[in-house]
């Protein structure tokens, strides 16, 4: 989340009752009568009501899980300790076939009673914070403060809370529900965990849980391509070797050329040179310089077109620097360090409808977020139904050491994810699954 999940804030509310949901949109129109009636039927069932009540009563346990897991460091590419703790939690809750795959993802299955769809409910283990970051949680004025307390300590706790609520009420689903956690969602992790999961497993739907608004439904995926671009040359003294081409000057030409690229407003497509480094002293012709480049779009074709144009300009900048000094000494190395696929699905896709109907039934209103970059990018790109849902509470300072989480009414996120899952996979004797099995045509 955070830099990977900056929302295009188009969220509003239809018929919502919560005070924070005052701005209206028309997301409710995507909910069919069949879906709305099925979700209401679920909500009225005595066992489902018991599970929803349990989720509220279980709030302090959920917050305790959130604190406990947050305080286990999970820096980029080093999520093992938190993964072991999460696996122990899944084992204690009775999941079957618990696995830790080669990438480090942790997941298991809660079996259904029939031939229904399979849904994976997941959060991510990793944070953006490097090794050595103090992850201890402190309480202040009703809020929790710690790096990663919201993103995605909250998501991990909600996954466990949903499973606990289902167990407490003895709910028998028709389809199977997988519960787990992925690695590598943040930054240069490049969604490596969820990519590995979908290379090796087949499910019919995917739910990623992130912190914040329980009414939130993210169903569109912003893609990104990232590059480390390194310019190299002979280097030399600024006076004595004057006339040699400069790696920094070549990089400067490239940055200026990139800055002039024109991109479409729709689909939204963006670029930035995020970091630069190079040179050794003020009186040196630089032998090496490096930039980090981020490009994003809500459309894979637009992203590819931008990438091609930017890289063309990079190589043209190298040629221009060499030509200026009648040389061929400057070279460039272009390394892709990030590939988050873009993707979309219809606003009335069954998984979107059910998530909206669950929110509506619980009184939060029906809201659609703008495109974002989360673990759901991968399944959406692959054509697998997926949404990212808010896990409740409020958070701020995400991706900073001042990150905070306000757990007030946090149980609402658990209830919303729970009701969405039940609607998708169906509850024996109450409703049939609303999520089609892939390839089944139903």
C-alpha cells in the first residue's frame, strides 16, 4: 500500500449511514437484484448473524493480533519470522493443508461442503521498512503507532479474524476458502509473492485486505514498470580531462528528455525519475551516474507505449552526449526492477457486486475506489476476479515511521470481508455461491 496504493480518490457513498461516507456516487447501480437479495438472505441467517456478532465481540483480540504481528519485523525480502508466526496462527485455527511455498507465502484451506468456487483471502506480510527499524507499538490518545501497524498489520489481523468468526459460528460454506499471507507486495518486492501464488495455484477469486475504510472496494489495477538506468564513462579531472563525455551530463540529457514526454490523461499514465546519484566530487567528470524511473498507467498498452518512448529517449541522450564530444565512451545499462501488471474488470463483475452488496447490507454504503496497485493487480491482469477491501479502522502516515492506526469500529472491516466471502462461496442451506467457477459458465 502507500506508494504502491495511492488511491485516485473517487470514493463516495450511496445510502450510507456512517458519518464519514457523505459524498454520494452511483456504485449501488451495479448491484443486481439477485445479488442484493442473496446477501440480505445471508445477513438474516442466524448462523451468519452469530458470526457477525462474534466479529464485533472479537475486536480486542483482532487488535491484539495486529499489534503482535506488527512487532515482528518483516523488512523487504525478509518476511520469514512474521510468516512463521502467521503459520502458527493458521494452524491454531484449524486450517488444512497449510503450506509455505518457495517464495515464502503462507496459506491453507477451509474446506467447503460442495462443488463450489474457491476464494483466497489474503494480506501481505512485508513492510517497506529496512532491517533495524523499531516496530514496537505504542498507544497514544486511542491510536496505535508503529511502522506497518496499518499496512499491513491490519490486513493480517483481519484475515485471522474472518476465519475465527466463521469457526465460531460453525459456518459451512459451499466453496473452499483459502486464508493466507503473501510476501513482496511492497516496493521492489514487485508483487513477487502473489505472482508466485498464481503461477502455482488455481482459485476462482481473490480478496486482498488492506487497512482503512470498510466500505472500500478496489477493483481496477494500476500497472507500473520500473527501471534502474546506469550511465558509465571514462571519468576524469574536470580541468585536465576536459573534453571527455560525462555520465552525469548524459543522465541530465536523459532526464530532460523524459520530462518532455507527453502522456494521455485517459487512461491515466504517469512517469517520474524518483532518485538520482552519481559523481565523486565537484571537480570530477563523472564516470558513473544512475537514476531510478517509475512509470504507471491504468492500461497495459499505454504503459508499454510510454516505456518504449522513454527508453528511446534514454538511448538518444547517450548518443547526444557522445556526439557532443566526438566520442563513443558513454554507455548505458537499463535494468527493469519492477513489473506490476495493469488490468481491469467490469464494474458489475460478480465479485465487485458481492463486495458492494455486503457493504450496502451492513450500512456502509456502496463505494468504488479508483485504480490502485495492490496484490490484486496480478489476478486482475490474469482475468481472475479480485478485489482489495478495507480492513476497518483508520490509518495515516503510511510508509513512514510515524504510521498510526485508529481501531475505532475496526470490526466493521472484518464484518464486511466476512459477508463478502460468504456471498462469493455460498453457505450450505442458505445461499448458492455467487462467484462462478472459472470455466464453468455459471
